[in-house]
C-alpha cells in the first residue's frame, strides 16, 4: 500500500482559492520597514575574548557561506555592567540588531536576571498616573512618554483623510488594506510605548526601580484621556480598546514576573486635588502641565502631583475604587473641612469676593501609614495667602507640614 495520499483536484483548487483570498487580505510582510531583529544562538553566538583587549565581547554571526562567519566586536556601557553585576545575572546567548533613524546599525546584548525579586527587598509604594500629553508620571517625580500625544496626532492626521477618502468612494474600511495597516500601526505604537514606559519605571532589567513593592494606579480608561487630547472620534475609539488593554496586560505581566502588587484607587478629581492641603478645585490646574493650589499656593507639575495624590489615597483608611465621582468629592470635602474648618464652596466663595485669609485649624493627617517621621519643616500659617515664605514642602512625602494641633484622618 502506498504511503502517499492522492489529493483530489477539486480540493487543490479550493485550497488555491482560499490562499489567494488570504493573500489579498493579509499580503506578504514588508521587511523594508523592519528596524529590529533578534538573532538567537543558532545564528549569533556571544563570546568573551580569549586575550585581554579593548573589546569586552565578540558576536560570531553565521553567514550563508559555510565556515565564513562574521565577527562583531562590542564594548560595554556602565548601565550594562551594573545590570550584569547583580546576583544571578548572565549574558544571554543572543544579539539584538537595531537600525536607528539615522541609518546606523547597533548591536545590543541582553542580560538575563532572576524573574522575581524577594518581597523583603521590595518595600516602597509608587503612584503612577497616566495621561495623554505625558503617558506616565510617577510619584517619584519622573515623566515618561512625553511625545505620546504628538505621535498620536500625527497618526490622526493620516487616519482622518484616509477615512474620508474611503467613505467618498463607498469602500468599507475593513476592506481597505491601507486602513487595516494604519490601524495596526497605531495599535502597535500604543502597545510598544506602554510596554517601554512601564519597563523603564518598574523593570530593574530596563532601568526601573528595584525596590517597588506596590504600584498605585487610577481606575480609569482611555476614553476620557483621548477626548482631552482633542483626537478624532475614530482614534479615540481605537485608544479606548487598545490603550487600556495594553496597560492591563503589561501590569499583569509585571505582577507575575516581578511579584509587584497592583492597587487601583479612585481616579476622580485626582488631577484637581492638592496633595498638600487637600483643596480640590478645577481652578487649581490652570494648564495641562502646571498645578497651583488656590488655597495653599503649592506649585507642582500637574501629572506628578496626580501620581502623588494617588499614592496618598492608597494610604487612607476606607479607600474604595468603586466610589463614583460624587461620593469621592463628598469624601474629599468632608476631609478638607475636618482638617481646616472650611468647605470647598466656602473657600471658592471667599476667593471670588476677595475675603480675608483663612487660618488653618488642624494638622494634615498622616497619610503615609506611619512610614514618614516629622521632618521639622516650618509651619503653614497662611494657606489663603499662598506665599512660599510661610510654608515649606516635604519632598519625601509630597505634603505640607503644620504643627501645634492634632487633626484626624479622613478617607477617600
């Protein structure tokens, strides 16, 4: 009996028809656009020099000619040597080749370290706020993805004319190869940018902080963020699905690989709340990047202030991410009144009418869970005046310090 099976002619015809239709929709990959390539140990072998020299490593790359490899000498940098000095770190046996925008070819090695860091080595909480002008801001004062909105607007400038042209020609969007390719580019850019920024923040192998035990994020989707960025409706719809999905997927990966806890806190009014005195008003945030409290005069980058507000909310007893905007605002107002003796509405009314200054009646509550001690900074004697000479910022906890009275903590 023959081992070969005879396939009927009609089946072969059907298979060829299916493949032609698939090729029409998918097409062959365009390698001209590829700027990154990873060569594993079958192609590129990383070796240390046998004799002392000016190069720390050599990469032997196989070619199509037998026994005719290409040798690439590599030098190390301080960041690479620092990662390699960590316990259990080794150089991976593969090489990454990158073609830069200037056409320069770079060869990079990868350092493999242990996946998870023991919990006793991770002791710090970190607040992370995301937005459009700056993709991620941390409570430690760092900004990541500053050109995210500009790149999205460039994509939007290509997307809107294409959609308009397809509509005039009565072509369905999903039938257009150009439209599908552009949407795939946008989704890939969002995913890559989210992964890159979160790696720089949390992954020690990528330059992130090695001591973060818990990350505090806001319970928020990209719909409102995209609308604030003045993007088209179609691009906002893409971001609503791909943006939040990319963040959730990357945070889940970091939680599994590094053992970092992810905590969600209410996002409502986090960009309008002052991290020092607790005063919450839309007028506090005059521009996208500048935050200045109308009550105590504190000035900070708006995105960094939002990240510190999220961190402070995580330390408050009774913080619940399921609260709606009205409940969050009422809790903030009650806490502010118990702290200073005034409500948000009363402060706003006094500001409109130019009333006399207000003197604080209580200390700010300890929102650090007992982790910070009194640092002996000067008192806040006049929040309505907003003068920096009467107050000092505690950069370690992001708050203003008052002394002489005892206050009680509220909850958000």
